[in-house]
């Protein structure tokens, strides 16, 4: 048997889990744990690879697959091939989170719908995050004005109340206020 024949056979073999794990850790920067979980089952590895080929950030895709999706699969006793959430739609969700169109919390809240096959377009219609400071500022002002006792406690050193004000703004906007921007605005107004 020639070396050429051996090489040809080797090239036709699917990538072995150990090689995949190494690739996931060294090239994609995943933790050894995530790499192991993703390579234990070939269909999970294929789902993950399709998601990143569709534009998903590898670490974010790994987190969704090994945590939220895995929890659903275990609870429902399903395999990843039996869910209606396609890897392409998962990539779409991750991209929406990374571009600030939706929050991670919104995505997790809608996960049951997404897993049952509802498209990201439908699931998040009219739920884009409010990222315009000129829209959020009056809401922050309103929340602070409506809570004078909490404001006084905050200014007297109870800085943990910042979370209360942020929570009130999120509640008033049905969780559509961009969390990072809301935090910045609330902090600026409370300390101003």
C-alpha cells in the first residue's frame, strides 16, 4: 500500500473529535470544556460549525449551544437535530445581540419560541432596543423624579440603588432600553 493511498483515505475520513477539540480551542479560542461538549456528539459539532459558518461568534454560539439549548434538549430529552431552531437562525440571534438590536435577556426570554421554529424576525418584531439617548434620557429623568426617597438614599451612600433605577427604566420600556446605555445615563443623572 502506498503512502499516497493512505493519505487519500485519511483525507476522506471525517475529522476526529480530538482534532476538532484542538481546532476549537486553538483556532476559535474556546475553553477545553466547551470544546469537549461540542465534539462529544457529531450532530452538535455540525450544528455549531454551521452556526459559525453563518456568521455567529464562536464563543457566543458555544455558550448558547452548551448552556441554553443543552438545558432544553436535556429537559425535553431531544437531540439537537430535533429542534426547529436552525443554526442559521441561531447565528442571526447572536448577530442581533452583538449589534445591539436586542439584549441577551430578550433572546433568552424568546428562546422557547425560537426553539419551536418561530423565526428571529417574527420573535423580535417591534422589540429592537432603544439606543437613542434622547429617547431614554426623559424616561430616566421621570424614573428618578418618581422615586425621591430612593434618590436620597442613593445620594447618602446606598449606591446599590443604582440597580433599582436601571430596573425601573427597563420596566417602563418593557425591557427595550439598551442596558449599557441605561446604566450610563442613570449613573450620570444620579451623580449629577
